[in-house]
């Protein structure tokens, strides 16, 4: 199903498939290299430009409403792409293993751990990070509620908590404090602001605003 | 008069930045030509490096350099140090390996992925020696550090002669701070002797001072930025070898270098709460008066530093007892050096003392709350001084009322609810209420706004917010027009954020700076404003951001004085510190924790159902952030009580659960509703605000409140943290549960 949506929203996607085929052709070139004398390979290993072409793939996605096209190594995670290449540093790295939730972002409306997904898997996807949640100067109701209820101390897990909280409400998992605690347990807060986070989410849910 | 700001639940001044992703933590900074670093860490736990082969790593794409003891530029401050001085790990100085995970090389590349991959290509060979990581197996090596000498008040080990005694051993595992933010640093040498750092630290001035000493460059050549810190809990109270390694690497390649360590490296590179074994012995009369306390502790340390903390401190003064003995020893093991972790040693010690008091209460058949009140220390028995303020008895009563202590049946395993065993437990905590020395710069602008600057840190409690409230009350300027700036080494001196002392120390300096600013404005008014000409300075009154003269109606606002004199701003710098009051009074904060737990009779699973914590921490500056401090400490306490334990495989000297999935910090579903209450009575002596500290007492004692509740629920005393189901389970309980639930197997 997501693929159909992608086709609708991203008519240019086909071009990217062709780009991938180009990459495969380049990979064949790599095979050829493997058969060439060691001295040539050694020279190539030292050549940053050659390595760059071999190791990168083009990918395009929409981040916070803005289309971006980048070329990344396949091993680059969505988290590291956001932070290190796109300067979207609101999304945090807490464990890099999908165990803490600090890197939570929305992909096509669903919350995911951006450290556990590769950037090249996001072709044609719509991504929202903490930087894209507010409507200009107008904070999102969950952001407002986190300030009001002091749903944080150091603030490091906060972007992930807020992205998770918005999704938690949208999913219909904010029906009671107990349910919120359960469905927010993928986001660790070492400062221990959980009680305040539950209050913040409860207030937004009960306020009935569309989130 | 304007509304008093101190005590209000003001929203955090940096809240908006934190909820929008705009707050910049050290790793969020980007510099031109930035190189990424990855560490190669030792896979052995004791021995020497035989060889390091970097050929493959250096050939990998994008790699700039691999730096180890073989090629690192020397750290000048290491040169003359005494090899036997036990003054810390000197990274890349030689080939000695003291512990598993010790960095042996740092790899630099132009992307993070390339650095990480290249680090995996570095081949290190070792001469392995026998390592020692098990404290219990190495008790014979225990020694005393002269910072922590034996203490005796009255008769040594007097508990032995008492009619009623408790003599029990409690153990606490190694715990890891694990703040959400990974440790690391960005280092950039602007010139060969000018260094810029983006650091994760609880004190920028401390970083500056350490670097000055190690690299022997002038203080003004070292700039440390650390405006937002993603939690510390003590681990950022010193400069670690990983930071020195990065600074050394940046020096060698003459480019900015960023290192962010991995979660598993957080277990070996940035300290931990040392595991400890404690023997707590109490003697009492039949009617419950303590006659002897002996508290003996043994804790671990590294081979190259003696780490001591206040494990036995609380036992010396918490209860009115004529005879107290404490002993404290260290066992050096092949692990890295511990560091204070929230509540530090006092939290370790409080678990033993407050558990033992609970055990005594059952033996005496006296209510645990009553027993504590019966032995309440009205004055400090250790220092023989009055307390500056102490409302502990009030806190006991308030907590008891709010948790419903009167519903508690005295006998263990006597209460049930929804098929669960129900237990109520309580404990108390205490920590020194300190006040250090700090300097604050206060600048009033011609638009009436006030800028305050000090090189303080904020790891989360809301320092800037509290300082704005304090400044608003002194000056009468609206909080919205006051800005408190911290986290820059260029600002005037402030101590580290540690030991629950920031509001006390910094708030005092803010108060003094604001008062000095007012005096300067008064001076300007007396010299230049006609209505104030020749007024005696003491006749000038400050009210709501204006100057008045006693008995006269004319007023002038602060900004009008500046505007009339065409001054863009007026600046004062004030230094503030404690005085003689600290010699006359004993100063402590106190906390009381009450818990209600459910224990599953068949599985031994403990669920905390309700928590009431009460703090006697003097005047509360911000009720909202203070509550967050308290619930945060409580969550840390839940981890200490029920889940946290770094498990080491002693065959290899490695932690087996060095990640968030296996080292269990409490998650949202582990935490129950928490009710926090403040006595909120001013300490008349400690500082101008009357505020004592809160960060530590929020956690100190909490684990005992849980273990005491588990005992009350089950009749089983768990003296070995964390209280996991295997320790609570017992055959009798299980059989009874099967019978009651008509289970056949």
C-alpha cells in the first residue's frame, strides 16, 4: 500500500529506479576492478573521488514539507542523514540501536526509530522531524503541553518523546494514563519526567484538538 | 508590589528551544572541515599493547589518521607526573591496559560511517595478564584511603552490647549513569595554542582548568561551549580520557574533530556508581532508643585512582545515637574509575541504613515511622552543632498522611488487594546543603532588560529559569525582560553543577549582583537626577524596577536613568560566597519517601503503585521544576531499587548488558503516579533565598522505601539490589498461591 501512495505522490520516482540501475552498472565496474592488477586497486582505494561514486546512492524524500535529493552511502541511517548531512539536529542519537526512542520521527505518518532505518529506504517517503511539527511560530499542541507540564528536564529525549506522543494520540493509544504509559515506553527519559509527560499527553488528548 | 516570582511555577525559559529541537547540544554543532572520530577500545582487561596495525584502516576511504600511543602528540601535563601518584589514566601515554574498553586508538575520517568502519579495521595485539574484576573474590585487596578514615563517636562497636540488635549485610551492584545524551566532544585548535571545545560537561570552567593544566596553554586560549547538556547525573563532572584523546587527535591533524561515543562505551569510559558491600549493625534498647550504629563499607575503584564518596556519611548524624563507628575501604579492580552518580555515596549508604532501621522496627515491634521519630536528631550529633533548619518530623507526618500510612497493618504479609500482596514502606534521605563561590555579571540595558551571565552549567534542573525568578524578585524587573546566560567559559566563574548546590551558590551570586547593580543605579541617580541629588544612599528604596526616596513621592525607573545619561548599559560583576554561618550551623536537606507496592505472590514481580515524596529543601524557587527534580530522582530510585545492574562477565572483564535493552533504566510503564510535597520553609542561614539543595535527596533513601515495602508485602527481606523477581520468589508463597487459585501444576 505505501508503494501505491508513493507512486501517486512521487511521479519522478521512476527516474530514481533508473538511477539505481546506473548504480548497478557501476557495481559491475567494481567487479571489473576486482579483476584488475592490485596496483590499480590500491590507487583506486586512495582515490576519494572514485570511492565516492562507488559508495553513494541517490535518494529523494520529503522532509518537513520540503523535497530533498541527496546522494548517500547505503549504510547511512536516516538519523545520521538528518543530523550530519541535513543539519536537522533536533532528532537525537541516544543509543543507535532502537532501544531508547530519542531518534523518533514520523515516516508517512508513522513513528519510527530513525536510527534503525537506512536513508536509502526512504525513497519517496514523507518525513516529519521535530523541526517540522510546529506551524511556523505556532507550536503544536503537544509542544505547548510539554512546556506547560514540564515534560522534560535536560530536553535531550524531548524531540523523540514529542514525536512519539503525537503519534500515540493519532494512533488512539492515549485513552488513559495507563495506556499512555504503555505506548510511550519506547521512549526513555533518564531525567524521569514520565509523570509530567503523561499529564501533557492526557491534556492534549482530552482537549480534543486535532493533532 | 509586583507578584513574588520565587515559588511560582514558571515555565522554563528554554522550554521552547527544547520542544522545537532548537536546543543545541555539543554534537549538534557543525564546523567546516569537521572530521569524525571513532575509538578503538581494548578487548583485554589487563596487560600491554604488543602492536597496533593500522595499514588497513589507513587505506579505507576517507580516513585521515589513526592515532595511538605510538604516534600521539605528547600531552605536556603528563610529562612530570609521578607514575605511582594514582592521578588518573593518561590516555595514549604508554602501552599499559588497565581495563576492558580502555581506548587504545582513535580513528579520524571525513564521515562518521567511515570512521566507525575504519576503527573495525585496526588490528591490535596484546600481552594479556590476569585481570581482577570481581569485588567479592578480591576482598583481600581492600585498603583504606586517607580521605576516608575510620570514624568513632563514643564507644566503638557499641551495638554489640545492646539488648536488641540488627547485623546485616547489604549489597548494591554497579550502576551506570546512562544519560540520554552520548558522551563526546568537538575539539578544534584554532592555532597551535588556541583551543575551542564543544563539550558535554557539568562545568565549563572545570574543563578549561583541566585543559590548561594538561596542555599548558593560557586559560584565555581555551574556549568551552556547553549551553545544553543532555543529562549528566554526575558523569560529566570531570574531563575523561576520551575527551583528551579527541583533543590530542585534533591537535595532530590540525582540523576540528568530533567524537560521539557509543552506548556500550558509556559503560566503560565515563564512570559509574561503584558496587558496594555494606555491613550495617544497630543496637537499641527494648523501647527503641539507638545505642550503637556501626556502618562498614567496601566499594570498588580503578587501578589508577582511589575514588571515595559519602557512603558512610549519613550514619554519622542521621539519628541521635551516642555511639557510632564507620569504616570504609576500597578494592582496586581492572575497571575504569567510578564517579559520583546522583545521590552519590549517600544513596548507597542510605539503602543500608534505612533498611536496617526498618529491620530493627520489626524486631522491636515499633512502627518504622515511630522508630525514626523516636531517634530523631534534634541537633547534629556529628558536628555538635544546631541544624540551620530541619523539618524532617513535619515531612514524616505529611508523607504518612498522603500515602495513607494509617491503613497499613503492622504485620508483614498481612495485606492483599486484587490478588496481589500489598506492602507499605518508608525511608528518609539527607544530603549536605552547600553553598560555593560564584561570580555573576549583571548588565542593565537602556531598554530596561537585564542580562545575567555566569559560567554555570545546566544538565536539566532549570538553572536559568530559577535564576530569572530570583533576579526578578531582587530587581523588580519582569521575568520576561531578564535573561540568564550560562554554559560559556567566557562568562565569570561558576562552580560545577553537582552536589545539589547550584541554586544555593548561583542564586546567591545573582542576588548579590542584582543588589550591586541597584547600588550603582542609586549612585547614578544621586549624581545626576535632580530629585535624588545629595540623597544618602541608604535612603533610596528599590521597588518594581524603580528608585524611590524614603518619604518622597518621586520615582525614576532603572531605564530612565540610563536613557537620561545616554548610557547604553550599566554593568556590575559580583562574587558571592558563604560566610561564618557555615561554622555555626550544620546544613542539610532532608527527604522522606513512602511507597505502596504490589508483589505478585507467584512470580515475585514488584510493581510500585503509589509514591509520596516529601522534601525539606528550604524555600522552593520554582514549584514546577522542583517537582520535576523530585520525580526524576524518584525514577532514578526506582531503577536502583528494581531494575538497574551492570552485569560483568568476570572471565573477560566485560559487561554483558551494556545497552539500554539489557541494562534496565525505568521506562514510562515502570513508573506510577508520584506525589511530591515540599515543606517550603525558608532556611534562615544558608543563603539569601533560604533554599537548600534538592537534586540528591530526591533519590537518596528511595531504594530502601521500596525494599522495606517489599518486606512488608512478603515477609522477605531483600538486601541485595536490584529487587528482581528471583530474589522475592519463595516456594511457600508459590504453593499457597497455587492452592488459592486452584492451580494443579
